[in-house]
């Protein structure tokens, strides 16, 4: 149960801090309209800030945005995890998480969802893809990506149907019925190896 509380706390902190861990190199100062947060110290293109309505967003300029399902590579794996959950094929979905086979790292996303976290895995009973884009170049690299041969960060905007089992002090969760947004870190641990998900993080919405 401890791991689940840590998972939920991590997700809550991510959502409260914009891109959370994804934004760790950015300035903590509040941006005025038209400004973007500064990632210059980490060599990352500034790509977040307040839009004309005062909402903190990921700016879409320069990003290729898709509304159809990805069919290859890291993006396909990122979406397939949620797609399978929506189809209630939970065991199949678990196979896409880092740690599901022979991962020996100290962090295993698989373990978080396969044990006490099973209730979180199964909360999603329907998932519709709304938009996705590759945001690898505009967010910070995370510890979960270190040592990987290659990594990608995929923005997913999805509409969930949920069981309504989560909530309250016993099972706090950011999963909600309706629109959900994730920044999904997907890694290849070796050349031509399979893409696996190493981190699921909260993220600001993409500019409309």
C-alpha cells in the first residue's frame, strides 16, 4: 500500500506543478501573458506559459499534433497502454510498463500497477484518444530515462470512462471521468529493443 500512496502523491505533485518533474528545469516564477517559462539552463526550447485566457499551457507552435491513433514506435506504445485499459484488457496493458520482464532498476512502474495498484489500473473502463504529440524536445529528461538507448515523451489527451471506485483517503487519484492528460515517457533500453513506458506524469494541456 505504501507504493500506491507514493504513486498517488507523485501524480498529485506533478499535476500541481504544471509538467511536474517534466518541468524541473524551468523557472518557478509565474509567467505573464505572452511569456514562457525559461528552460535555457537545461538547453530545452521554452515551450510553456500562459495563453491569452490566462491558462498555463504547452504551446502548440512547432509541434506535429495528431488526432488519429499512432501506429508505430513510442507513441503507439504510449497510447496502447491506455487503449487496452479502455478495452479492459488489463494484463495486456501491464506488458507495456517498465519492469514487466527483466528490468533490474530500482524503479518499477509495473510493480506499482500490478500489486496494490491494480485498482488504479482497472479504474479505466473506456479510453478515447483525442490528441497526441511528441514533446520530447520541450521537456526535461527524467531519472527514469537515464541509461536508456533512446527515449521519447508523448503527450496524450484522452477521454476516460471510469468505474468510480477511486477517491477518498483510501484511494486518492487524479484519474477522472472525462478528459485526462498525461506526459508518457517511453524508453528503449537497447538498440532495436522494445519500447516500454518508464514514467506516467501529469502535464499542462496542449494549446487549443
